[in-house]
C-alpha cells in the first residue's frame, strides 16, 4: 500500500523556488547569439520554419517558432531564452517527481508518514533538482538553442512519469492517463526519436497487469493506444510538407517518402557508424576477421567508453556518485521495484547504446559528443542520489544528525553553482556569431560562396535568413553537393547559377560533387565573385586540389578566385574584422573555436 500522508503546504513555494533559482542562473549566463554547435541552425529553423539536419527535429522547430515571437531581443536571444525556460521547467518537474517518488513510493512499508519525513522529502527533492540544474553540461545546454532540443524531450519524459506515478498512487486503471502518456511519447518521437526510444518502458508500464486476473485495459482500448502514439508523432508530417515548399534551410529535403525515411533514420550517417552486432555477424559469416571486431571494440571503448567515467566524475562529483550507488542499493529494499525498473532500464540502455556502436569520431570532439549524449545522466544520477540520501536521513530519526546530513547534501548544488558559473557564463561569448559577420564583411557584392564547415554555413544560414543580412550572397554548403537532394536544392534556390547536376547520372557521390563544383565555377567565375573559406572541407578536397594552378586573393577571412573579368573589391583588410571577446578562446575549449582561431591567425589577427 502507498503512503497515505497527503498534501504539503510548502510544495508550491518549493517548486517555484526551483524554477526561479534555475531560470535566474540561466538568464544571467544566457548566450545572446549562438553556440559553436548546431545552435545557429536550430535557431534559423525555428525562426523561419526551415528544416534542420536529420532527423529533422520537427517538434523542436515548431516549439522554437513559438519562442521566436517573444517580444525581446534578437531571434537568437529569444530561442535561447526558450531553452532556458524549458530547462527550468524540466528541473522543476524533476523536483516534483522526486518528491512524489520519495514520499509515496520509496520503501513505503518502512518509512513512517509524518510531517518531518514529508518535509525532508520535499527539501531533498529541491536539492536534487538544483543539483541537476547546475551540473555543467545541463547548464550549458540550458542557455543555447541546440540544448533545448534535448531538454524538450526530457520535459515530455517527466510529464509521462508524473502520469505514471499518479496512476500508481491512486491504484486506478485510468485509461485517459494511458492515452495521454502514449500521446506525449509520440510527441517525443517527433522531436528526437533516438533519445526517446530509451524510455519505451514508460508508456508500456500502463499496459502491465496489477495482478494475473486483472487487466487494466480492455483490448478495445489497447487498439486505441497506437492511434494516440501516431497522433502524438504527427508533427513529423511537418518535415515533408515544409520541405515541398523548398525553404532556404532544407537539409535532407525529405519531400519524398524515400528521402523522408532516410532523413528520419539518419541513413546519411550510417556509413560512418560501425556496430559491434553487425560486425559480429560479419565475423560469423566469414566475411571479416575477428581482428576487425576486436579493433572496433577497442575503438569504442577508447573513444566513448572512457568518457562515461570522465563525464560522471566531472559532472556529478564523488559525493553524488556515492549516494547514487547507495540509491541503487535502496532499490533492493523498495516495495515498488517495478517503478524502479522503469527508471533504471533507460539508464542501462543509455550506457549500452554508447558502448555498442562507433558513431562518435575519434578526436578532440569525442568528449563533447559524449557529454551531450549523456545529458540524461545529469538528472538520473541526482534522482538516485536523492533516493539514497533520503533513505539514510530518515533512519537518522530526525534531530541534529538529519539536519547536518541535509546541509551536506544541499551543499553539493551550491558547490556546482560556484564551480560551473564561470564556465557556463556565455553572455559575452559571441565568437561564432562574429565569425559569420566577418564572412559576410569579407565577401564582395553578389558573391558565390562555398561554405566548408558548420562554422561557415550554420552562421550564414542564421545571419541571412533570420537577421536578413547580405541576402545578395549565394551561400552553397559544399557538403550537400555529394547528395542528389543537395544539388536539387541548389538548383531550386539559385537557378541563375546554371547547375544541371540533377539531370546527370553519377557512379558515386564523389563524381557528383566534382561535377557540381566545376560547373558552378565555370559558369560563374567571370560574372560573379567566387569565394570560399579557409576551412579545408569538401570544396578544398574536391575542387581546389584538382586545380593547383588557380590564382587566389584574400579578402578578410575568405579566399576568392582571381578572375579578371569580374569586378573585384573592395578587399577587406584584417583590421576591418570584428574580433571582440577574444578571451573566449582561452576560456572555451571547444574544438570548433580552435578552427576559427586558426583562421584568424592565418590572416594575421592576434587573438591574445
């Protein structure tokens, strides 16, 4: 039976305190522009209703569109603000969830129902919520647009958890809660299905029987549950419908069923991702040797496996991890093991999926990718730690020992706030934004610009489409010329370039990009300035390397083909570049900034 002690008069004030405290911290550190990740793309998609890279993030785009109407600041500030709101809401829901779990479901047969224990559960939940809020990666993702995509999914997970606990608490076979749970799960799949599939046990628990002779849902209602799941996933229809209108940001171009499936399942990336299971089947079939399997295993462990312990230690600190381990032990004594399993199963799947396939490229970015993937751990570990602490604290029997123990537990989020504020303070970190501005300042009027990396094309997508800067520049992300949908998009966006690659047959993507870049250059070099960035991407590899005799001239941070028939200039000198907040290069270790810094150093800009 569940704890009968009901209500807590401090609950609304405690939850407001969690929201206000976390949101205030996020607002104080909020990035006014965009991070050096996919945030510029995410902002542009939300502000203009464009399409992001696979799997498209349909729900997040629509939600960010709503945030873009907030009447304050720039488009980037508004959508970053939306991420902060979502994150503060998420940690508030986490605190509420924890309070209900500790009070009503944690070892209900042994923890007595009294006001002290009830208030202790609330205080523990508040501290654990703030512990999650001020952990480094969670805080960073709360103040940028891309992080809001993942946090939106977490909000949906927490709401489903609340519905589940409500059903368990009142012991009702409430079909409406099940329908709503499946609907919310469908919404999560429309946001970022790769994350939400880890939480499949959440909606399925509504189908579990309370006893062998008791079926909580008749078969007729079970038939309706998939309908609610599909209804929740219906924002995915936004992807093909909007793609057919050919917005400027239309990555993947999922307007046909084939391209939609490729976009949704990210098949464009599968060539880079090796899985242990598929490799094992190849070994058993005799197509590859065992050495390849063990080599892949070592690569996964070196690139991703080691990062798990690094993430846990740096994000949560030793006391939190010890309490979380004790929280796992508490599961053994809990009277609600089914609910614990529903929580622990996604956590196990999260670690397993990270160690099963090689999808993170080795290099300096590996730690950053792993931290993003392990973002759910930043609320799962505080959840376990709160359970472990509460179980111990109640057994102290109240009095000074319990109060001292709680002060120790509450000091952990305070320490994280102090340790992480400087690192997570992004209110003056605008180097990726300024780099995009410098690209546009460097380009002559009516340029054809081959963008080579995320730093190039995502910043220009934002500046051109959201802030309406330099719409005369024809920006071509070089990498999309590998794909059939990519050349179609360029032909539709810029028909005057004369690209005809979509009408040609190519043996492989390499021949497609070679043909496309060569045709664009040949047809435009004597009527439009043709330029490219210093980053050595697809255009460098597949065009410039094949034409070593080309004459080039530098303007600002771009290089132009020196075609005499084109009116040139004015050439931008290095002194005309915007290079504010250079200290970010010292305080932010993200590898993308190293690339931007290398570009500035090549043109003679001293960073520090």
